[in-house]
C-alpha cells in the first residue's frame, strides 16, 4: 500500500494544528498500519513572531490546553482603550485574555503535533512544483515529495503564487514595534483619528510587545513610527532599538474576500497565508487554529474540496462582513465624532455598551449580532448618560471631552 504524504509548509498555529489533527486522526503515533505520513516544514522553530500574541476566550474555550499549559500565556484581566480624542476607558475583562510569546506558543503547538506522530523538519522550502504524482518540494537541504501540500507559511510567503493569485498591497496592514522589558500588566490599545489601525501594548510572560499596525497606503513608515512614538511616550514605554520588529498582517479587502481561493487540486491554504485574519481587530491566531482544524477534518473525511465551505460557514462570512465594516469603524463618524472615540466614551459610562466591547474582545458574538446590539446599545447609552449632556458635547466642539463620574470603574 502506497503511503500518502501530506506536506505542511509552516509550523505556526495553522500548520501545527493541521498536523496534530491529521496525525491523531490517522493514528500516526503508532503508525504500523497507517498509510499516511504528515510532515511539517518550519525554518525558524521557536522564533518570536512580531504580533500582539493575544488569544481570545473563544480560542481558550475551544482549545483548553492553551490555558492549562504550564508554559502558557500571560492571562490578563486589566485593559485600557484610548480614543483619538484622548478619552480613556480602563476596564476589567470579564474573562482573561491569554497573551502568548509566539515562540512559546509555536513550540507548544509543534510539540503536540510531534507527539501525535507528525514529523517536524527544520527546513526552509524554496519552491513548489507539480508532478504527475503530486508535488516536488525543494528545500535548502534536499528535495521532498508529497501527495498533498498545505501552505501555512504566513502572510509574506512567496510560495502562495504557485497555488493561488497573490494578494494585493491593499490586503495588508504594516506592523512596527518593539519587544520591551516587562512593566505593567495592563493591555492597552490606542486608536487614532481617521486611521485604519491602532497601537498596542500586550504584556507577555517575560516581555511586552508594543507596536502599531496600519493599513498599507494610509501612512508612511516614518508617520507610523511617529504615531507609535507618541503612544509610547504617553505611557512610559522606552524604545529598544535592539529589539525592533516589522511585519505584514493580512487585512483583506471586500473584493479579495469575494475572490478568495482556499483550496485546489492537491493543495490548500490555511491561517495568515490564506488571509484569514479579522479585518477589524487584526486577530489571526484563533482563525489560524480553526482553519487548520477544519482542513484536517476535511482531509480525514476524504473531502478536501469541502474545506472552503467549512471555513465560510464557521467564520469566513463573518470576516468578509468585517471587511465591509472596517472602514466605517475606523473612518466613520457618530454624533459629530469618530466611531472609535464615541465607542470609548460610551463604554466608559454605560455598562450595557461595555458589554458589547467585551463581546468584541472575547470573540463570543458574530459581526451581524454585534452590529445589531451596537445600535440598541447606543440607544440605551443615550438614556443612561443623558441625551442633553451628549447634545451639549456635540454642539460645543471646544468643550472638554466628558469622562463621566466613576467611568474607570465601568463593568467592575
């Protein structure tokens, strides 16, 4: 019996999850009677990827081992959102957000894949080429062969063009930032006026990831650095030129979601390589894990062509809707000010509105459900804070931004 080889290029959350689920499903821990082989190719095993590293409660609930792992993430409960106007909203998370060092997370996931029976190969893959039997995979060290290829090598991989059309520059956000010594245990997010992106400070177990992301074409790199510099000075984060990062983050346009190809003859894309990132929040780890899980499920069922539909049904349609909402979220206005400013001002005063923001962070509600609750929450907030007070704020642009008594205690 010929052994079927699945080659997974990329050992991040998407690739490692695909490998683990396939290896478990085919019983590769004891491969005596198995007709399958799973290989994961990862050039930089255990490297520190430049991102926030946040895992929502949705991901922790789906994969409890992430929270239970002894070397797991930093479980945060304190957060602060800062509006373009300078208004702040300190609050306590209802459920913890796990913030992982990506080196720690990737090592954990690859170890689980290996323990399940997958082979982890430290190799950089340079080229993919179709053959009559499947794929020829050219690495730096040697050439490999596989029957099916999973590309999960991140947003910047050039191998994507062998399988599907390249994404356009408008389908990415540029990130820039620093790894800094530990400071406070507060997760901070700063929004800016008429700017599609945000600055962040995510405390990890042994350092803080402080950075900024912005839609390509909105700001130059110097302008992006200036925004981040202002954020860091305001909150006492000191830059360390020795530990700088920069990276591309997928943020697909509405058109790209409509034309997205996730699979074809003997191949599939997963995680960032597929563009499966929330266009509003930038969250990608949860969707990488889920895409890997769903792809493995389709392969185990012998129906790899069912994978794109599984993704669309579970979260793809919601992310496509997020692409439609992203511009309104970052550039839109409500009651004479930006949406993000009003969101933070209202969230600091209204328990009901803060619940909507908590749902967004947790990933516990879909975009359609959140949109409906947003409008009803705005109505409740107008009553709670006093319509006359809000009218006064809107009609008097020189008046100071209201903070509300006890706003920092909202939701406690």
